[in-house]
């Protein structure tokens, strides 16, 4: 994906962005994805929610309230248009199986963002999450021209840490009480990659995660 679709400091609407990998496609969620999103979120509630912030009291549940889901999609769209955050669904064989995002985009001297992701438990461990994150890293560095992308993960979230470590993100240590998770301020392990590292490792990451004959795919064939 080139920079040609970025105009006037704003990004296009969610309907015009697709990022394709060898197995997964990333695209912004639409109002019409409500049933699929509700199904995958409800089926994986116990797998996903232990690692997410507790919503503010009175916040509508987007898994049961279609208007709340529409508002969620619209909020991501606004953030995308103003270069603040980029959220995408992860689709495998035309089925929604998770989400990946670049959030808290900072420009100026930082040029940084956080990558976050979740994937349905039945698809964990088969290389789809690393593929989605690798696509997102490439989008962040090549299209958004970021300098630094970071992942902050609760230490006991072994599945998410495996994704970061498979991709070779650098472990920068643990930040104490970094973020509220389920009502408790949890420590987070900080993983990061900067643009110079991306340039050095791009071919390796693309070979291992973004080609049809990558080791990740070969192991599953």
C-alpha cells in the first residue's frame, strides 16, 4: 500500500482501506459487521476480556447494542481520518477472527504509536496473529512513516507475548502500573521496534510472515 491515498493530512474512510496478507485481510469494521463481531467477541469473552481495560460505568455494551457498535465504528473512522489511530478487523477466509490497531499515534518529535491485537482462541498459535501484526508494522512504517511502534502487554498474557517475541520485537523491560486492566493498574512488558530496525529486518519479517512459503505457513501445511 502506497502513500497515494493519504491526502491533506487526513486518511480515507473505512470503506476504502484493505491490507492483504497471504492468509488474512485487514480492514476497518463496518456497521454491517455487527453480527460477526458480536459472535466472535461473545464466543471469546473469557479469552479476551482479562487483558482489556474495564469500561467506564454506564458504557453501552457494543456486543449487545447495535447502536453502540455503530458508534464504535464511527469513532475509529474519525480517529483514522485525523491520523490519531487505525483500527482494523482481522479476516481469515472472509470470517472476522480478531482485531489489530495502531493507537495513540503521536506526531511531532515522537512519530510513534502502540500496536494492540486480539484473535479468537481457536486461531491462536497458527501464525495468523503474527501475520496481522506484521502487516500492521509494515503499514505503520512504510505508509504512516512512523519512527517507533510499541506493544505493552501484561506479563502473564503469554499468548500476546509470544506474538511480539515471534516477530522479534525488542523487550525494553516492565513499566509498573502502566494501564488499568479490569479495574486494576497492571504492570506491562514493553516491546518495541523502531524504523531503523524495521529496515534492517524487513526482508526477514516479510519472508517469515508475509509470503506464501513462509515458515509459519509451511508448519501448518
